[in-house]
């Protein structure tokens, strides 16, 4: 289905926002300004944006430890995100969650998650809730190739199949789980074939092509909204950086060829070339978006730096048990 110019440019803007957010977050982490961990999503932008562009605000998503891209693509506020990364009291979780625990229910983002695979049953539950509510809301679960080897993946797909749940499972296959290559860790070459074991459709798409991702998800969403059940969509993509940022100068355990593969298939470069070629934008108008985004993210960093630290006396607020 053809997308309007405005939608295409919004997709471009969101991809660039994700790239720039993580670029500046990585820089701030290495300057010692961000505590905890940062798992950069750089290189995988086409997946989050292709998926979330096919969703409505009220549709729900669950995310992973590498969650900044999903959160931005679903429409969260970058200032509140950055403040959370900085551990400040006006961040999304009042500075208590950090990078891996950002949620914004107002845009249907049910949460990043430090436990690999944990988003799978949560999204499945959100889809069950949607089915019981009786509307046509869908749920989407983002997870990695590593997570697809866990029991949570298999149990979730089985339940989604027998209950015909309106859920789309999006596997971001970036070829690696920390230092373990998918070629070693997976029993199959394509995660998508695992759908057959649960009597569900499974497709593999080029996860560096935002429009290919969008189209696969659009079809899966249509199927879910029509009451025809779940789909597994595998997006083959590349993680450009080390698994997570580390202080000092640690070595990325992946071989050089794996590290080089990402930038050779830059999803933003290919999408911008396409937009210019199709007359949807000029390189100047895209550059203007790049500059606007850079300032917007710099403002988010400034906002985070100016934000107060949480007060010790608030430590037991917003927690379930004290
Ligand atoms: C249940 C669980 N097991 C192990 C870990 C440690 N761990 C964190 S990320 C990760 C790899 C995840 O790989 P994948 O699902 O492919 O996602 P990617 O990091 O490639 O985006 C592991 C093993 C964890 N956080 N949770």
C-alpha cells in the first residue's frame, strides 16, 4: 500500500531520531554521565520504525534490553527518556529504571525489559486482554534471535495459536546474542520457520529496509485485527556496536567482518536515497530534518543534565513492595 509523503518523511525523522538519540547516549555514557548500561539500537532503526508505523497509538508493544528504538518509534518523549537514562527524577521512571526499564503506557509502550524473552508472555497477555476487551487493538512483541531459543518464546507462540490472539511477534535477528553467533545458537537458519511448529504464518524480511518491514507488519496487523490470529515476522538486521557499552576500552568479541557488515547496509542511507530518487524529498530537506533532530536530542541531553537527582527519601515511592 502506498504511503503518503508526510508518512514517509515521518518514518525518516523517527529513524534519524533513534540513531541520534543513541549516538548522543553512547557519547554521554562514555563521558561518565549515564550510570548503568546502554544497549545501542544503532543499525536496527528500520525494524522499530517499519513496525510502529503500521500501528495505532492504542496498540501495545513490548520491548527488550535494547529498547530505545522501539520506545521512540512508538512515540515516547525523548526528553523524558534521556532524563531516565541519566537517572534523574523527572525521567519516565523517576530515575529508578534507567535505560532498560522505560515504559510509556500513554503511547502503548508497555516496557523495555532487562530479562531476555520476558516481553513475549507480556505481549501475549496484552493480546489476550485486547481480545477480551472486544476491540481490534493488537499487540506487538520485539525480541532478539537469542530470545527465540527460550521457553518463553515457544510457550507464547503456542498460546497465541490456540487462542487466535491478535499479536505480532517481531524477531530482530541481528545474528548475535552478545558473543554467540546465531549460526551456532539457533537450530534453524531462519527464526521464521519456527512459526510452523505452532501452526502460525512466519515470514522473513530484510530488516534494513523500512518499507519491507512496514509492509510485512501491515499484513500481519490486518490479519490480527480481522481475528485471524498471530504472525511471526523475522527481520534480518545488524547490530553496529558492541552488545552493550562498557567503561574503558573493551573488545567487541565479534569478528571484523560481522562488525563491518552493518554500516555497509545502513538503513537510513538506503531509505534517504530512495526518498530522493522517488521525489519525496531532496537531500537538502533531509539534511534539514537531520539538523532538527540533532538539536532536539541535544535539548533532551541538556534537559537531562539540568534535571534533579531523585531524593533519597523518595526511594520507596513507586515501587510495589516497601
Ligand atoms: C533470561 C536472561 N538470560 C540471559 C541474560 C543475559 N543477556 C542479556 S542480553 C543477552 C543476549 C540477547 O540476545 P538477543 O535476544 O539476540 O538480543 P540482542 O542483544 O541481539 O538484541 C543475554 C544472554 C538476560 N538478561 N536474561
